[in-house]
C-alpha cells in the first residue's frame, strides 16, 4: 500500500469512527479532548459534529490552518505526555488521539504512556478513539464501524 493509500485508509477509518461515536458523545456530560491538533482537520470535524461542545486541544505547538485553531482557553501547548496529566480525573466524554508518527520505534514509546493517560482522562462510559492501539485494563476495545481494516484506527470505551 502506498503512503497515500495508507493515509486515506487511516483518515477514512478515523472519520467513520468519529461519526459513529459523536451522537453518543452528544448525549454525555464531559469535555471532548483532542490530543494532537496537527493541521486541525479532526478538530474542525469534531466542531461540526458536536456544535457548542467544549473541545480542549493539546499539542506541542500550533501548526494548524487558521480556520482550525481553538480559542486560547481551549488550547494546551507542550508535551502531551506532561500537559495531559494536569487534566487527569476530568471525566471527558471523548478523547481522540492521533499522535502517531509512522515510525514503529517512536510509536512504541507513545504506546507505553498513552493508554494510561487516556484511561485517566475519560469518564466511565466515555469513548477513546486513537490511531495508536490502546491496551489498558480500563479500556474495552470495540469493533470499529468502518469498512477499513481493523488495525487502521481504534475505538475503546472506558469501563
């Protein structure tokens, strides 16, 4: 699979899963957390799917399109591993994380801390959507509602 095809498959799975969980998230209390703003496409998508919902975004720096940058009070800059800890116990309804690099060795390091962080940010019954597998005893992996391969993107529910 070419890198372009890989990207399209990953983004299709991401969109399908987010479109599936957003109606459920809309019924729940709690913030939406976006770990990794990047160019802001997913943040923009979440704003459209969850109008009026507070979405707090984390990233090292702002590199997003001007139309996809959150308000200053909803933007947390710094290393996500560190800045996310300040929100432990926030009981978010949804945490989305797309912070993979495409390099197996770097992503393996992220996989050592990301599942624990996400589990500690979510409310019971809240959803985690991630490009990185989330192996954690408090995160139940759900079948992803997408036509893309199962390992493209991951959906979990907080137990």
